[in-house]
């Protein structure tokens, strides 16, 4: 059985690595064969929105999924007549439009930020009057890792924000004074069975995830996060892995965005859970029973950004696992990650601090 994947980045690579032991083959569609997943499986090379290439992928695959949330909705819809496509295209479309995403949260009773649609400078001024300052102007489409955003703290920022982003449809929302960020990851099978991973606490810098720790959070916080996740999974009749990112402010969860795919904050599950998010995504989309999401100890995942430290320095440390995506180095690029597994949260955090001090001192300062 062949699984088709639109996008051949590191997420696609890890999906294939999880699926090969289960007996599946993989076929990717990407702009280039020089990709992390291109080292593992055949690739159809070309425009990832090409109807012709997507149809070829569909005809050669028993099921099609995607490893990035900017996959073409318009391109995927026609191939749903040729093969199964999971997660649902409707969930992908919601995640690609920040306004639609916020309205989804509202409709399902999931707390989120105050927001307003913005398509003109006049509407921006009205949104600021309605929502207040400080706030964030965001493009409705295409932003990730902090891109497509401009913080407006006062009147002097309005023109600069509009000049930077106003050519595109936007969303304005209040700037949340959050205490920290968490993500909830769940998986739903084609039979409706669901499973939830322990809550993750995340640390971002420069709009890029630097550190994830799991399990994290009280039982009530985890219960509320999973309840929100379940509402979205059931709303879409979802199949596959889904993530919600939350701000936490005074113990209250505020939904920020969804990711209808395997997620960076879930990389720790490869070594740190009984069944990884990648294996469970494969199980879900192929109709297999879901695996246990129970944690194996306490995990810290650190993204390796821009450069890769010497392997020997990392692997000499007890409990450390290295994942090299085999990508060419460049600033702010995710080149790999390391996962540290410990038998207690205290040892995990101590080990993570030591690693960050060695490889990412700016994040180490934030974590201390």
C-alpha cells in the first residue's frame, strides 16, 4: 500500500520513517528532489499545486496526506474523487485562513482572542477602536513561524503596519499578555476513535519554536485543552493528527491557531511516547487502530536552528537523541532536533538547560 504525501520536508521524512516498519510505501510530491524525504522515497517533482501532478499522485496512492498546512486546497479537492485525502480538506482550508480559524473557535465555544477582519486602512482603524491596543495585524493567509505579523503598540505603529501588510487581507487581534504557550496534540481515526498526547509547554524566540517540554500542565488544564481539541476533531469528522496552540494567561486557555498535520511540538513523541504522532497519523489515515499516546518518562525537544552542533557533543550526553534533517544550513532554518528523555521533570529541565547553554544561549537565557 502506497501513501502519497504532498510536501517532502522533515515532517514527511518522519512520517515515512514511522510508516516503513508498518509495511507501507511512500510517494511524495514536491518542488525538488533535494528534500529531507527525497532521501527516503520517490518524488514527483514540480509545482505542488499542479492538477496533473496531484492526479498522478492520487492514482498511485491508496491515501493522500500532506506535511505542510499551505498545501493547495484547490488542488486537493479534485483528487478526492480519485483517492482518499486525510486530514479533511475543510480543516486544511480553515487553518489557512486566520479569520476563518478564529470564527471556528467562536462557533465551537473555544476561547480565543478578540479580533476583527481588516481589508482597508479605514477598517484597521475601526478594528483598533473595537479591539484596542496593543494588538497584532496579521495576514489572513500564508504566515508561519512569526511571518506576516506586525505588532501595533501605539498610534505611531499604525502606518508602518499598514505599509508592511496592508496589500493583503488581514486580521487584527488583541495582543495577549500570556504567561506561556502550550500545544495540545490529538489524533482521530476513521472509525471516530480518538487519543490525546500529554500537553506540551513551548518556548518560542523570533517566532520560531525553540523548546518543547512534555508532559506539562495540571490535569484541569489538560482536560480543557483536550475538550477543545475533541470539538474540532468531531466538527470536521477529522482523520489524522491535529494540534491546537494555546496561550495560557492566569490559568486560562486562549486558542491561537490550529495545525491540521503532525506538529513540531510533537517531535518528542518519537522517543518519548509509546506511539509517536507520526505513527499514529499513519495508523489513522490507513484505518489501523490507534496506538497508545502515553509518555515514556519526561521529554524535552530542542530545535536546531541555522547550524548543527557537532554530533559527538550531543550524543555524549545521556538520554539525548539526534534527528538530522540533512538540510543545507542557513539562518533561521530548522536543520534538525534533539530529544532528551529523563526519569523526572527536574532532570529533564536540568538537562535541557545544559544543552541550550551549549547550543542556543539566547533561548537558554529565556528558559532560566
